[in-house]
C-alpha cells in the first residue's frame, strides 16, 4: 500500500544527464548507505559499543571519505550553484 499519493508530473522525468549524474554518484550513495547501516547496528546494540562495532564505523566512514574524494577529483562540478 502506497501512503504517498503523488501523481507523475508530465515532462518532469529525469533527463539522460540526470540519470548519468546519479549513476556517477552511485558508489558514494552506496558507501553512505553502508555507513548508515553500520551506525544503526551500533545504536541498536545498547550502551556497550564493542571495539568491533567502532572498527566497522571507522571503516565505513573511511570508505565514504575515499569515494567522495575520488568523485571530487574525477568530475569536479563547474558552475553548479544550489
């Protein structure tokens, strides 16, 4: 059951460039998702965080930083202002 009722807006589909940008950022999205999963697992273990859990969090954070750094050097954004 879908609780969010949004109708598709005609002409608002992602362009090929939008899809290419998402595809290029997919490694970062996946690394951030992995970090989130590790953080959630650590939060649900209770107050006694094990050294292994800390190690997993550090590894996931390091992976996010590595992927973000690689994306920033491979394809720097030019003229992109939010």
